[in-house]
């Protein structure tokens, strides 16, 4: 039985369609498929309309995105590499000198070495609307939410957790597309996990200013959809918060 997010979305007031990250041998079931202008998140408005984007090795609209989803090194990084400079090091240094994301090029190189890109398993990655009949190919689900809704979902990610040392939710430096899959890294895919995303200032221009993201793996998605009537979701605090925001609720 596939998870049903209907109650969660209704109670939380989340109206933005959920976005799935799929690894598939055939993208046809996800049509219509559009090509983003460059950054994958430039397709945000398309996702709202139920359209998808498709990425395969070497065909990404964004060279950085093609690295984080597919592992293809940008052409300029390959060309600028040499006997004493690996393409990955060239990529890291060039990115840091242009964007200034780390305090030194060496630190940026170390970060690249420590974080692997997402490797496409079946030929294509599709990012777009959730489709029940493609659930087996689903890798992650992204909720685009306002800060109040993010707070609610974070309670959900902690609902079955008692540890203060092992956190089910992480926030980590990385590109917006990397936060969709690559940052899950070597985490056990059977353990519920979530990442706070859309914190990459290079992609945020494609989103409304009050929108963040929470990306979850399948076990965490199932856990959120299973929140029962004895959980916080049905208690007074959330209703009070929504009323304080001037929202009309049933």
C-alpha cells in the first residue's frame, strides 16, 4: 500500500505539490517533460503544473547539477586539469574562487573529496510530481514549505526518535540539487532520514522568498504520512498557530 499524504497536507496547509526524485529506466511515464533553463530549480513553476524534468549522464542543463546528479565533471574542469591537478580539484578550486563558499581552495577540495555525487542507477533521474505507479523507483520526496510548515514537519521527523546523538534530520552545506539526493550519502536507505534544503543561495532565486524545502527518503515519507490522531498533528498548538497567521481552518 502506497503512503497517502492527503491528511498530512490538509492539516499542515501545504498546497505546493510534492516533488519526487526518481531513478528510472524509462522517463516516459512522467511526461510532460520540460527542459529547465539552466538550474534545475528553474523548473519550479513547471513542477507546480505537474510537469517533470529528466536528467541522464551528460545531458544536464546545468554543469554543476550534472555533477551532483550523475557524476559528470564539468567540461571546463576537465580541460583545466593537468598532471598536478585532478579534474575534481580543478572544479572545487574554480567554484570556490568564483563563489567563495569555503575559506580556502584546499578546504573546498577536501569537501568535494568527502561528498560523492548521486550516481544514476537506471539511466535517468526524473524530478517531478509524485506518481503512485512509480513508487518503487522513488528515491526521495521534497516538501516545499513556509517556515511554520517546516517546523511542523520537523516534529514529524523526530516523532519516533529518542536519541539526542543520532538526529533523523540534518542540514548541510551543498547545492540545491545535491540536497535532493547526494547529501543522503552513505546513510542506510532503510532508516528514516530528512534534509533541510533550498538553502543554496545560488538556486533560491527560483523560489518564492518564504519557501524552504524538506527532502525525505522513503521510510521518512512513510512515517510522516502515518502520523496518527494521537500525534502533535491533531493537537491544539498547530491550530492556534494557523489562526495566529490569519488562516481559516476547518
